[in-house]
C-alpha cells in the first residue's frame, strides 16, 4: 500500500466518522423536534435535522464512491 493509498483510507474513515456524527446529531434533533419542542422551535429543529441527515448521506456517498469507483491501478 502506497502512502497515497493510506492517506485516502484515512480520509475515507474521517468522512465516515463525520457522517456518523452528523447522523446522530440529526436523529437527536429530529426526536427532540418531534416530541418535546413545539411551535416554530420544533419546525426549526426538524428542518435542521433533515439537513444534517442529508449532509450525512452525502458524505457517506462520497466516501463509498471514492472506494468503489477509483481506477483499478490504485486498488
């Protein structure tokens, strides 16, 4: 494994770690927004939660695409 491959693997792990953190925060906000909060606060929390979950999904997609679709000479 070349040094560049190690850097790519580390970057992929960081992307997946941040993706997990964003997903957990998004789910927490979603639960709070749907159960505890009311009025405008609930809508703001639910909207923020949905945005965090979409960003989390996008980070996962980028990390997986980097792994699956990289050229064969780098595998």
